[in-house]
């Protein structure tokens, strides 16, 4: 079996004097899809923010490709894609301009790839419309389009199906399967019942905390 991409051990986090999770440990290998479960307030988003480096409010160890993540931060950031609650797009830019800015960080992504990505998320015809003129759901689609461009092996996704219709959800589920099939890994939270064929490993934070959130 190949070495895990990401390893978490003895992770501890509390918020407002309440323990969210304690002694949390798991490993993520190539080709795996892991769903983080738990009631609202159980720490799902907090955990994802810790994993991707946006929060340092924790104790424990996180390793990337066998090395402490703080020692290989640049490599880890280059090999990880994070999708959070906020769309993360520049309102004054168009969808195409936002993705061209993203693509500039990763050589090899062509304008044609960007156009295909926008079509995949249902934004054909909106490529040149400033994002401040788009709906909240459309702005999330701009952000989701990054998944079709990403070369990162690890995707960390917080509620990626919000404001997406049934057809869009099915397309994103297929994309996750294809990513895993190429040897990529996914860690996600979602209130949506996944319709993915194949094993999805679940980690329930309510059970780990030992209390209801």
C-alpha cells in the first residue's frame, strides 16, 4: 500500500471552552474520498480549516507525504485545493478573469480549459459578466470551476454542493470519482446524501467528541 498523502494524529481542538474533537487521528491515501460528518457546531468547518492551514487553533500533528506540514508548507499549498463557504472570487473581475488569475499560478492551463470549466459549471454565456452582477450561487460556481482546472492531488471541500441543482450535483459527484480514480484524494463536508458509487469513508465528529453538538 502506498504512503498516505495526509496523516493526522492526536488532533485536539476546543472553541469557547468546549472540546470539538480530541485524539483525532486518520490518514488519507491516494484514491480515497473521506466525508466528515457531524451536527452543526461539531467542528466540521474548523477541522477543514485546520487541515488546509487557515487555523492554528489546535494541538497535535499533521503530516504531508510523511513530513510535518509546517516543514513543507509551500509544497503542501501547491498540492492542495481548498473550497470553503465563501466563493473566494474578485467581484470586479469576470468569471473568466478570475479563473485566468487562478490558472496563472499553475502553468499549463490554457484559455480553452477555462472556457470548458465554465461551461461544465453552467456559466456559458456569463464568461464576461463582472462577478458582482452574478448571483451568490453563480459566484460559487465560478469557484467550483477551479475543480475542473486543478492539478492538486488533495481536495478539501466544505459544502461544495450548496446552491447547485440536481444536474450540477451529479456532475460534481462524477468529478470527485474521476479525481479519486486518477489517484487524487478528497476530504469533504456535505449535508447532501452522496450518490457516489464506491466506498466513501466517513468520520463522525459527534462520536469522537462524545457529546452532541
